[in-house]
């Protein structure tokens, strides 16, 4: 599949669609998933246009993985979950719905099921509060 820059994350990267941003650096952007599967569900994407993990340069992938772990550390501190899932889907058959590479960071609790994937939109207030909490726990 060829990268199509009109996808929703491409629009977020260009500032055409707003997002609850957690952090940004030269290569990546981290923001709240608008339909979180659990409180604190965060996405980390490369700025490089890439459909999936097979479509990205090694240099940016390395930065993306390191940044994903850095954000996951902050998510873990912010919400103190029992566990943290880091998930990345490639192509429709694997469940990918947005065709710009991204890592999901999803806090997990022993009690309580995950909400359905990409189904229920959270309130702006909750998303902003969660983004703020993660930002507070981010190490320089
Ligand atoms: P995928 O299925 O491709 O791995 O995940 C795409 C994710 O993007 C889903 O978890 C979905 O909730 C999220 N998502 C879809 N549209 C938007 C949007 O407009 N803004 C944000 N922040 N997340 C979105």
C-alpha cells in the first residue's frame, strides 16, 4: 500500500486536525488516542510518512521505539497501572485502521476489560487532563 497523506494522523501532523499532544521531538509526535481502550491510552507516531513498520527508515524507527518507551515510562508513572501493553498493528488483517505507522501505549489493570478498539470517543476534558498528567511525568 502506498502512503496516503490524507490519513487522520497525517492531518494531525500538519496541524489540520487538533490533538491532545503529550510530547513532540524532531522525529516523533505523541498524543492521546481519541477513542481510548483504557484511561491514558497514548499513540506515538513518526513524522516520516510511513504506512506501517515495513515502510519506515531504520533511523526513525529506532527513535520512535526509544520515544515510545520514554512515553510509556511517563504513562506508567502517571496512572500506576498493573501493566502496560505496547501494541503496533500492520495492515487491515491485523486490525490496523489508520495507515500511518503508530505505537499504542495502553495501561492495563488486573480488574477491568479493555474497551473496544477505536469505538468510544472520550471527552476533551478527560483527554486533556490525561495528557497533562503524562506531561508532568515525562523526564527530559
Ligand atoms: P490502529 O487500528 O490503526 O492500530 O489504531 C488507530 C487508532 O487511532 C485507534 O485506536 C483510534 O481510536 C485512533 N484514532 C482514530 N481517529 C483518531 C483521531 O482523529 N484522533 C486521535 N487522536 N486518535 C484517533
